[in-house]
């Protein structure tokens, strides 16, 4: 039986690229470049790459990027876009919990909820972090975004979605469980062929202390948290309860 995230991204590549949350690629890659000290010799792993927007932009700038995703249709779209830009990028269909790499990459990115924190259990989400850690070399940097657990303690998730403009996907929160920090929601979307779908989803929101102990247990140090504003990542943007997403930057021992 397919999970909700598999159903959502099964035939959604064209529409996905039009969504407001995918429009910040240039600014986000500017930030990534700065964090990498503009070192184009670094090998970057893009986890949950989707249609390849970050992989392609970074590759255009001269970086060696490998993109992985669970969705065949998203990867096909990524390959089409790379070919149209005359770029040679390795896009692989992989489960982020079981990556086929060992100590191979100088850096990893996992943006716009690239797998984490969409899994059904906390253990599965942890396996993604563990698998990324295994893929990284010592002294590697890991940059990712995830849902900020501080936000729903002070704000309505539905109010946030109501203020956001979406093209093909719309979510309505049914229950936010304070014991598990999981939001159970109904998501409706129109796929690339114009078919309407409605699915039951649940996503895990994390607080910084949880992320910290998970990453520390996997050999990361200097774990930092910032607000994650679309297209405008910044170290000046300290994480607050107003941020729907958090940006995490960690360095491996």
C-alpha cells in the first residue's frame, strides 16, 4: 500500500514547480554556496531532490551534485530539466532511509521537507538522518529544513495555509496531537493530468532540542537553528515561534 507522500508525488512534477514554496531556489542556492565557502570541488548530496530545482541550479554554478528521490515522476521531470540545460547530473531513485552511499559526500542538503519529516514514525524519520550521516565524510556540513514544532503551539496551521497561495495542493489540518507533535490533515490536489485527489496525511513537527539530540547521536556537532523563509535563508534570521519551518545547519565530527 502506497503511503500518502508516494501518492502525492506520483504525478505532480509540473504542478510542483509552480507552487509558491518552490519559487525561492535562487536565493536558497546563494545561501548554500556561501555555506560551502564557494568551494566548487565539493560533492553535494541533494536528499529528496524532487524535480531537481536545487541540484540543477547548483550544477549550473559548477558544483557536482547527486540528487535522490523516491518519486519516479519527480525524477523524470528533474532529468528532463537537466537535459534541457545541458547538465549532466546523477539523479537516483532511492529511499532516503537506505541510501547506497558510504562516506562519499562533502555536504548534504535536504530542503522543503525532502523526506524528513514525512515518514509514518519517528524511527523512520531518524533513519533518514542516520542514512545521510553515513553518506557524509568527516567534517561535512548538513543543511536541511523541517517543520518547526514551536509554530503550532502559538499559531493555527490552518490560518497559515489560508494565508499562503497554492496552485495544485491544499491542506486542512484536522488534529494537531500535542503528545506526538503530529499534524493529521486532509490534503487535496490536482495532478498533472488534471485529476483531483484527496488523501489523509500526517506530518511530524520537531522542536530544536529533539533535532539536536538526534544529530548529536549521529556524530554531528555545532548544530544551529534559524528561521527558514522561502528564498531568503539567512544566519541573521534567528528561529522564533513565528517560523513555520526551521533551517538546521550541522557539521559532522
